[in-house]
C-alpha cells in the first residue's frame, strides 16, 4: 500500500477476508482510501462495504462512478443492501434505489420498512424455498437455478401455494434420497419461527437456545418472508451484550459501529456526560445529608473512618445484585411470576453479606483499632471499641440488606414500566444507596451510641 | 405431569425442544424428576442431558440402569459426551467410559485431554471429511455412510493421506456438480483455522468476525482434528459476555450453568463476598484520609456538601472508561501498539468531562447555592461563593482527569501482567478513586482557599 502498487495490492487483498479489508480501510487516511478503493474495484468492495461502520458507507460509495455504484449494489445481498441504505442520507438513498433493478428495488424497499432492530430488518430473503408438491428432482433443479444468489442452502423451506411455511428439508436429505421421493415424505416440521416485527434480541435468543442455523421470519398469517442467519445472530448477541454493559456503566445513546479508537472523542463525550452530570446532582443530596450530621461528626470524629466504607459497600453489593438480575432478565431467566422469588433471594443474600462484613468490621474495631496509634482518645469521646464496633456492624447489616434488595428491585421495576433494566444498574443504584447509606450509618450511630 | 400420565407426557415431550425439557426438569422436585426420566426414556434424555447444568448431569444419569446409561452415552455426540464426562465425579467418569465402545472411548478420552475452555475441548470430531483424490460420486457415497452420525454437512473438509487439511467443499457443490467432477476442481482453500490449544474465546471471535458456520480445529502439523460449530460459538459468546459483566461488578469465581433462580444462595454468597470485603478494607483508607482533614471540615463545613459528589463522579467516569476499554479489549479492538492512543484519548475525555462538570458545579455555587436557606454564614467561614465554586471546579477537573486515565490504564496494565482486564473494572477503580478523590478535593480546597 505504501508503494502504491495496485497489482500487488489486489493480490494480497484476494487472500484477505472482507472484514479484514474493512478494518484496514477504516484506519487509512483520505488519500490512501482513494487509492485502495480504485485499485481493488467494485467486486471486492461489494463485500467490503457491508462490513464498514455505518458512518463510512456513503462516503465510500461516493468514491465510485454511478455505473460502479450500480454494480456494487447489485452484487450485495438483499439484507446487507437494505442495511446499507438505511445508513446513508435521504438524497443518496433515493439515488441508490433508482440504480437498482425493479425487483431488487422492491425487495429492498420492503426490507427497509422494518426497523433496523427488528427480525424483519435483519432477515435475508435470498433463501432456498421449494413447493410442497415437488419431488426431490424438481427441488434440486429449482435450487440449482437460484443457488448462486442464495446465502445458505443448509436448510430449505417448504411452502404451499399461498407462501405459508409448511416445513423444512435439509440439503443432505435432497442429496442422499432418490429423485422421485416426494418432499412431503422427507420434510420436517419447523417448530420455531419469529414474527417480522419482533425484536432482534428475541430472534437471537431463540437461535442460541435451540442451536438454530436459520430462523424463519414470518408474518401474522405464517407466510414465509425470509430467514435470520446464524452470523446475524452472533452479531446481535455481541451488540446486545455491549449495549447492556455500556448502559450498566451509565453510558447512554446508541453504540458506535466504529471500533473504540476510531470513534470520535466528542461522540464519546456526548454518550458519557449526561449520566455523569445527573448522578453528580444526586450526589449533592448525599452531601446535604452529610452536612446535617456535622455536629455528630464533631462530637465523635472516629465515625469519619467508617463512613466511606459503609456507603461504598452498599454501592458494591447493590451493583452486584443489579448485575445478576439484569443479566438474568437479558437471558430470559426471570419470568413475570418470579419477581417475589428474586426479591426474597436478594434480601437473604444482602442479609448474609451484611452479617459477613458486619462481623469483619466488628472484629476490626475490637482487635485492630486499639493497636492503631493515630486514633487517640480525642476521636472516641468516651465511646468504647465494643460499642463502636456494634454500631458499625448494625449499620452495615441494615445498609447491605436494603442496598441489595434495592439493587434487585430497581431493574425489575424498570422493566415493569417498560424501561431498559440495564439503565438503572450500577451507577444509578450506587448514587441512591450513597444517600441511604449516610442516613442509615449516622442514624444508627446516633441512636446506639446515645449521642 | 401432575396427573402422572406417562403417555400424554411423552406425546407432549416429543414436540418440545430438549432445551425446554431441560429447563422444565431443572425446576422439578426429586419425585417429579424420577417420573419424568422414567417415562421419557433414554432416547429423549440423550438429547436432554447435554442441555442440563453441569451439577445435575451425574444425578440424572444415575437415575438410569447401566444398560440405559450405555445407550444414552452412545446416542450423545462426541463433544457433548466429553463435556458431560468432564462434569461428573472421577468414579462415575471411569464407570461411564467403560460403558463406551472402544473407538468412542478413545475419541472421548482424547477430547477430554483438552481443557474445557479451549478450542479442542469444544470441538466435535463428527464431521464430513473426504479424501482429496475422490470425485463427487465417491465423496457422496462416503458421506452417505456417515451422515447420520454427523452434526453438520454444510461444509465438508478435504484431507490428504496424512490427515492434513487441504480445503473445503460445500454440500451444494457436491449436489449440483456432475458425478465425475474431481474434488480438487471444486474445492476451496480454508483461510481460517484454530489450534486445538487456543482459547475458546479466540475461536468464537474469529467465527463471528468472518461469519463462519464451522471453524476447523487443527494441531500444529495442520492435521484436521475436528470443528467448532456455530451453535458452540454462540454459546461461547454468551458465556464470555456474562463473565465480563460479572467480573466488572466484582463477582468472582466460575459462573454457574444453572439459571439465576436455581443457583444456590450460598454459592452466590461465595462469589460475591470476597471482593465486597476486600473493597471494604480499601474503603477504610478513604475513611482514614477523611479523618485527617477533620480540622478543615470543622473550619469550613460547606465542604461536606461537595465531598460525596467529587468522589462519586470520579468513580463513575473511571468506571465508564474501564468499561469502554475492557469491552474494546474483549472484542479484540485494542492491539499491543495502541496503548498510548487509548490513554491519550481517555485523558482528553477525562479533561472534557471534568470541564463540563466543573463548570456546572461552579454555576451551582454562584447561582443556586446563595438561594438555599439551609446553608448560613456559619458554614462558609468568610469564604465567598465564587472562591468556593472555583476550588470545587478545579478539584473536579483534576479528579475526573486522573480517574478517567486510571480507568483506562488499569485494564491495560492488568492485561500486560496476564490478569483478566474485567477484574479491575468498576468496583475496584471506584475504591481507588475514592481515596484519590478525597485527597484531591481537600488538598485543592486547602490550597486555594488558604486554610
């Protein structure tokens, strides 16, 4: 590439997977991109463009002449083409659509009607499809004529006159059976289908659970519209996991399709700042609680020592509970009827964790604290190690039990009001239990130590 | 099931996917499990057992007689069988191995030699394999004889006399070509393979990136040992995402294969308590820092108001940075040479976020704070709103810049010393920046306000 040797480059590119060329292209500068696109040509780029992040699609297509654009769009599979056209400007979309052959244009327009994150928006319509009245010979001839346009023939779907999905056969059943065998004799029922309007996550979970290579997408009349392929399912699983992880860290907005280092710093700033600033406002409430216990802290300065710990432990255990519950919801493990069981389980866990940490801190107060020279009698104001330890332990038990319960409750409540459970996880819960932690800690100390 | 009607049950079960039966079985009590296993028989259970969580495998197999166990093990695919036998007690493993036919036993033993989380441990050896000297007719006959034992024939691998992987053909290439076509004429090169000893995550990332249905697993001499199938890749992707998410919330240890509600509370306790208690110890250091600034707080009590906010904002932004970096590492986006670029990017982001939050808080100090009646002159000790706002803003900028940089640095450093980057994410970083936050906040206030 450095040497601008187009022939050598084409030779290397032929051995590379389009996904690798796309990654390389993303990292190049303007002039290098121009050179790469002109030397590799439309055949290679028709495979590369669908692998590019959505922000680069239009600028890359625009490097080619109209005739070349038409060639690239023609070579692309229908689902990739619909995805690409959803990511370009309105003006460019109309222009590209007009370059397509009439039937391709119709298919593309119909695919674009489904949202990008629905099963319909992800499906491909280029599938192996045979009629229920055919025999094996007829089916093989039917498939032979369409084979080069078809993404996968591992499962071939059987439809009737109305296009209703009747069943499926495997390619091996065709290859290994006599030519006069009827399709109806070797066809199997298709137990799982998904509606075109369903969320893509539902489709990918079904495919993962049932180990499906292809999931047929149907409309409400059970007419076969297309299929979701295993490679789309893998992509959806990765996208949804990334989305959950990001939301759980208070990162909002759409995830970028660009790799981390290629994503603009300002875009990252826009995704991270809203939660950061909102949670900071909430943290001022914690500060206000703290100012209210100023007198208590002056009377018994040793209370400072445990305050960050009680608060942080609540945030950590609440965050752990939220993580477990959010992930269980994502994997479809928590039904509508098991909310009580989840809450009971987490409350019990919070109590156990509180007992464990409370006992640890009680031991710290009576064994370690007396040995530390930096805390003199002025910090204790006449309170004994046992009394202090007891007060700290009780505060920890109350804080961890409530924080853990809250950590489980919030995602479930978010789901009930149709919010994404991941959004209320870790940072949000930490901010809330910061406030409750301060109140619990100082009130307990005040009551138990008689201050 | 309630009615103990075995016939009706078998009929229903035939329509259910084994994964659904496994979920049902997991939720049953002892007596119901006994009834289900005896009425559905070995044929159904040979599909159900591989879908069960590993803790239930031995107890379920033990419900059957020795002859039945032998039948179940015989019906199971080789990779599932090896996985199952890795999850039972040593005594049971020897007993089950002795029930296998000699060649099955050999295959199973060789698969068990690879770690459960390696490519070799995940692969199946039941693949379509033809010799490079064959023609299409010979290949079809070869495959016909093994077809019922083979998980997938969508890709058929071509080997030479030594078993070296030479290429692949698609089943459709066999079905749609003349019988006297030589395999060498229609075979394609296989560009991607994985070593049997490689981590399963490497295999699944490769399959997802290159949209592969099957990934050939080879040894160092490039001999074909088996393949990883797309359904295993989906399972690995889900497992690895769950593992990352859990580690990032300070949950340690192996994830349970059981669903959330079926996992024992004590097991959850064991996974959550170690980090909770370690981080609580670290939080005591924060408390110690706080006790050192006792005099400052007494002189200027309004500083209490902002302390939790400065600390929490550092934790949140550090956590966000760590999340982005850990996820980018997981998806293979950060190479060994881009560490500097990552750090530069996050430092810049920390500075921007610090400026945004710092300005917000400065505005709060000069506009909102004077309007709040609960903070009287006694809290301010002669310090003006502008001076206070300036000190708070500077502390925020310093804290957010260092916290964000630390959030990016820690996962990268962890990887460099072969630790899992996810393990040092959110809670760990929050605990560290709690300490730095206290120091930064109080030192800045002390210096700028001249106290």
